[in-house]
C-alpha cells in the first residue's frame, strides 16, 4: 500500500475576460484576504501605450469561452509548477485608450521567487498563446494595423520549456 500523502489545499484561481476596468488593490485584497499562508504577492499590470503619440486606442478582440479556457489552462499549470497559493488573471477587451489597463496578473506564494516566476510564466504565455487580436486606432483617423506577435515574446516564453 502506498504511503498516504497530504492533499494540497484547493488553490484559488480566478480568470476573467472583461470590457470594464479593474482595481489592482481590490484584486490583490480579494486574493489575499484572511490568508496567513502567503509570504509573497507578485503582480503585473499591462497598460496601453500611445506609441509615440500616434495611437488613440488599442482594440482587443477575443473568442468568448475559448480565451477563458486557454488562460485558465496555463494559470493552472503555473499554480502547479510554482506551487502558488493563489492566482488572479484579468484580461480586458474592447477599445482601450493609452494609459488604460489591459491585463492584470497577481500571484501569491509562500516565497517571493515562486510568486515572481508564476507571474512571469503566465505573462509570457499570455503574450504568445492567449487568443486575443489587437488592432491599433490612430489619432489622425488613419487605418491602424493589426498588431503582430513579436519574436522577443516567443524568446521569453522559450525559457519556460525546461522543467524548474
């Protein structure tokens, strides 16, 4: 008979795709409230840039349901791989003006490195694999471009291919 092992407690994972903005402090508070097992919280907030003053908005599109499933799958991998104590991932869609929030990733863990690595891992996959499409809207009224993936994002994700 195999030795009995302690089951890992249920880890809160929240994945949301929404058009409205989010409050970073509220999201961190919701993830950590009443928790004494957390020693570290890491967060990343992605903002819309104005691209040198030429952009009036960035429009993000997604497939509802598909985007949530894809993000949840990688979020659950992050929880397992880095032994996270909780994770929140929020990605917005619609037209977002420069300076506006686009994405939030919050991870918590017993120790800081796990929280940092979990957040970085999730963001690297969001930048390359999450099913979102981005179109620029220009200040001069001209037709904007669809934003292509960058080689640097693929290179950043590649570092996670090996096991920790």
